[in-house]
C-alpha cells in the first residue's frame, strides 16, 4: 500500500472528528434538524462561543447546512447534509472502540 | 440517548486518531511488527522527533508495545497490541469517509 497517498484525506477527516465537541454535535444532529438552543440543551457543558465556532466549521465543510425559515420570529435550524449523515458509522466505530479500550 | 456520557471516551479516542501521523503509523504497523527505521521508511515526510513522540504516546496508551530482542546488535521492534489492532476498522472507516467526502 502507498501510505503517503492515504495521508491528507485521512488526516483531514480525523482532525475534524478529533476536535472537541464535534463528534457530539454530529451525534445530536443525527436525531434530526435542531435549533442552536436545542443543540446547546443537549450539550450543556459546551459554551455558546465554541458551539458557534464548531457550527461555522461544519457549515464551511458542508457537513451541516443552516436552514432559515422566514417565519415570525424567524426560525433557524441546523441539519446534517449527506456528507454529514455519512459520518454516522465513523463516529459509531470511534465510540465503540473508545468505550471498550479507553 | 445521554450525550454527556458519550463524551469523554469518544473525545479521547477521536483526539488520539486526530493527531497528525498517528493513523498512518498504526496503518503501517497493521502490516506487522516494525523497527523504527522501517516505519520511518514508509512515512518519509515525518521527522524522527515526531515519530519518537508519537511512538511514546502510543506506548503510554498501550496501543503499541516495544519489544527488545537481546541480539547483537540489539533489535527493537514496535508491535500493535490487541487494543491497537482493534483500531483497524476505526481507521478504515475514517479513511473511507475521507476519501469519499474530503
């Protein structure tokens, strides 16, 4: 196997998943679209600032999409994209290994 | 699901896998026990200093074991433990996702 070819895409994916709270945010969104406050409610230890930062990163990477509904008051929900949904088995496998071995 | 319980073990596992070169080192060792120089040969872009650091971290976490054979000259090989071998499907799933989506 040519290991040098494995490197960049693996590293980027692993770096993304290794960021504090990111896996947890994705897990919460696997339940379905959520508002900022709903995500926050599920992960109370995370600050608003960090959640905002992580959501921005995930949006930039097209792992989540931000939907704005023009209601009154305006409703904003975050939703996993196909790319984000595809992380489900990846996060599960990290979680399974972590539970057994860490 | 209680997300707060997911947190620490997932985070530790994901943090480990997200460290630059770590996934690659484990992949190389999945081929079987290797000497320091053999690992280095497979990952030429990584410095000796970083490889030493990563190997120490992986040894501390009992992901790898360092075997010393009292030959002349002494032979030292690094080998995945059961815990390390169990990372194979985890790394594969990150790799598969990364290749498709990153």
